[in-house]
C-alpha cells in the first residue's frame, strides 16, 4: 500500500519510522509544516518530522496550506492509497480527505471520544484520568469525530508530566497504526462509531494558560504543573530586587504539603527550617523545586529566593 504521511510534531516519529520500515507499506513522502522562526534570533527552524525525514532522504512537501489546489495537485502526484496524519497542524478539508482511495486516518493521543482536540495529553492529566492512549480514526470533516479503527491504552502514573506521557504515547502509536493499516490492506476493518455523549474537548493551549492561581487547592496546582510541562509551562509573577514585576517559570516535580494555610494569604512566600521555599495555596503549601526567572537559567528555588524579598506574594 502506497502511503503519504502528514505530520509535524515529534510524537509521530515512531509511527513514521514504522511506515518507512514496514514491508506492507511504500512510503511515498512526507508533508509537514513550513519552517518557522524560532529562538532569540528568529531564524527559520525545521520541525522534528522534517529533520527526521531529511536525514533519511525522504521526499518532503511543505505547503503553507495543504488544502490549496496547487498543494493538492502536488500531493495527488504521489498517488497515495492512504494518508496517515499525526500532529500535522492544519485542518484537512473534504477534497483532501477524499483524495486517496482509502481516505485519511489520524493518530490521536487520547482514548476517543474523550479529549478530542489539540491538547489531549494535557487534558488527560488535568482531568485526573487513570489512563490515556492512542486511537486511530478514519478521518471525517469533524474534529476528531471519525470512526475508531484501533486503540492502545497507557496507564497514567502518579508523577507523569505531559512531556513524559507524550513520549510513552509516541512509542505506543506504531502498534496501533500497524493494526489499522493491516486491517485496511486485508479488508477486515471493523470501525467503531464514537459515542457523542461521551465526548470531551481539549482546545489548543496558549501561553497565558500556564499562569498559576494561588487561591486554587494546592493539589490542583501541582497537577496543573505536571499537565502543562513542558508546554505551555507554569509560571507566576514576583517583584525582583529593583521592584520590577517579573515572570518566573515553575518546574515540576514539586512537593505538596496539605497543611492548613487559612490565615496565610494565597501566594505568600516563606523559607522553612530546612531551607525549602514554600508558597501558600488554597489549602496547603507548594514546596518549589526548580525555577527559571525571566531572562535567567534554570536554578533551584533556594538560589532564586536569595535575591527575592520573601515577604511578598506571588501572582
């Protein structure tokens, strides 16, 4: 079967590697997002899928919009029987979905219909789910609404961050993809319709979603920090020695102390008898680990606090 892969994010690379190595598949090429400005110099940088594909000599297309007629024509020239999509970053419209005879299938990092949308890994952690996983769907015009072709489950561990879970799900994807592709080739697909009443949505996260509200329960804050690491990350604001309001990133892991802090204002800083830096939250304290002040490198919270007025409130 002749397949074209559409993807940009690193999560799809193990599945792409399976497509390249599988004797069942002829990988015609890769379509990925255009290079984007990145870093302080705003230099153009290729995404991880392009870098991986270039290193292996694969044919690559990078259309600004994959749905435009010229991009569709270039894609059609590869004559795919099936298109495999994972973390591509563009919505596919109906002409593209109908281009290959076997349609398009998507690798989605959740147990659909739970957590449709772009931030599915973070949503599973924020919701306190016990399991996540990979679902392969036959794509339709909706947002992750197509019939399910294969699933693989992955338990969520107590201290998982989104970054750690992302990597485990990436390694889980090839087995699910192999099952779906084999069934398509053999004509044995048994699609499962998603139950709309069970659907939840995980919209794309923005940088401002990472700001910590210290009035929330301390365990919710710790969960949020794990869920948003490494994108968009968690942060709060403080005043530096010159009285300037600055952002400081807070990195997991952190410790939670559920002791009552009813008489302490949310966001209050203190150093305990062990030298740990604590922040008062809704119903306890968060013991900080590593932080990254605006314009500085990652450091321990204790090192950061040496230059900070501990009588202030964060936020």
